[in-house]
C-alpha cells in the first residue's frame, strides 16, 4: 500500500479513536440512577475569578449508591460550590452543613429513564456523525493523492480500508450505547 494512503488511514484511525473516546466520556456524564463523582464533572465554580472544575477545589466521593459528598479544601468555597451546582441545573438539591456538601441522588422515574435513553442515542448519533465526517475527509485526501502518482487501484483500496475503519468504530459506539441503555433501564 502506498505511504500516502497508509498515513491517511493512520490519521483517520487516530481521529476515530478520539471520537469514540469523546462519546464514551459524554455517556459517562449521563447518570444511571446511582451516584457517581463524574456527575458533577461538568460543573465549574468561580475560584478567585476563574472557573475551575469542582474536582480541582474539593474532594468528591460517594459514600453510598445514593449520595455524593463534596468536601472543599477551603471552607470559604462551600457557598460558591453549592451555587454552581444549583446553577448547573442537574436536578440535584445540594445540602450544605458548613463543612461538606451532601447531594442525595433521587431514584430515576420511568419517564426520566426514557429521556436519558433518548439523550444517550443523541450523543451516540453525534459520535457517529463525527466518525462519518472523518471518513469523508480521509476519502477526499486519498482521492487527492492521485496527483502525487498514486494508482487508481490503490485509491480504491484505501477508500475500502477507510470504510472498514468507519464500520468498526461505529460498531464500537453502538456497543457503548447498548451498555449504557442497559445500565439506565435496569431498576
């Protein structure tokens, strides 16, 4: 196989891997009924004038399946953290006792589970669209390599390899969705 095509395939594979990793990270943010520290990962707190993730200014852990405990390293940060959680509109009601913030994670209702499954499918679709865009870009670059003396057969072979990569990474996203859906729908 031509070196130019091989380089395009390697680039496409690397970008598709990142797209799958990003999709997996987005799916982790969707809660499935049990408390996880990652539920507050997207919340940023005003820390002396600059936004900082909660995990950088406090200890976040889960003592049980329904509770998230946030213990700031500085006592003065309790109110800003509580305010940031409320503003993030995660559906939580943080309880501040002056030392730690406790968040009780309510059990999911059937309607909420169905909404979460829709969000999972939307995130997965975003990931698949990204993978398909990477395929399109790779195929365009492979076609342009004909100007550099690459034969028509090698170009066709390269495009077929890109399609195999695309199919494999879309299958990976489908498997992630399957696992997440099962996790959400399990009561």
